[in-house]
C-alpha cells in the first residue's frame, strides 16, 4: 500500500507572501524616499521614530493587502476569471492612493500649494488612519472575492477568517471609513 505524500510547497505557494513582504518594504521605502528627497535624513528618521507605530501599521496593512491581491490574482488567473481580477486591481490601486495621501504635504511646495502643507501636516495622523482603514476595506474586499470564488478549500489557520460573512465584514470596514471621514469633516467645521 502506498503512503500518501504531503504536497510539497513550491515557489507558487510562497509568491503571495513574497509580494506581501515586498509591499510592506516598498511603502516604507517610499516614505523614506519622499522624506529624504525634501528633508535631511535626520528629519525623516525623527518623524518615523515619533510615529513608527502608525507607519508600521500602515505598511503592514498595505503589505497584507498586496499579499492577498497576489494570491487572488494567482488563483483567479488559473481559473481565467478576468472580471474578478479587474475588480481586485481597482480596489488595490484606490487603497494605495488613499494610504499615501498624507505625503502630499511633502511635494505641495513644489506645486505652489503652500496652504496645503499646513492642512496636510495638521491632519497627517488622520490621513494615515484613513490609509489604514482603506487597507482594511481593500483586504476585506479581497477576502470577499476569495470567499465568493471559493479559492480556499480548507479553511484552517489564517483562512479560518473565511468562516465569517465577508459581505458583512466588508460593510463594517467601509462603515469605519465613512465614520472617520464624517468625523473629520465635522471637526473641520
């Protein structure tokens, strides 16, 4: 009688993890690149040190979303589901723009938008929080696609999250973004 061998992990199985880690370091690298472009390294390091927990959370959320995106794209590509892949790409791009919005204050002087510097600097933490929440929305959107397309057969470990209703989870994540935006607008008035 033959013994059943466990499936050996190939490069394909680690591709989403690789892209997730790459996304994490890409966002941190982008932060330092933009900061060093317009400021001395000591200022970039000082700002990172003063807000490291926000930046790490933002980069981790972005990396997580990129890893999920890579997984979904890989699995859907093998199934030839182009429409779902396009939806994933749109969500990922929108989230990346939202999470980097707080860096507008770094390039605003070059664009002649000095008033924008004060605004974005004053509300920098808020824009970072919106970026983190946007990553949450993007990740739940990807998990919703994973659940809908049944891309994971055995829901163990991390994938046990798919036992939740991702439609409701996505709605709750979106609600957090809306509440944050409304509270921000009210605080401006």
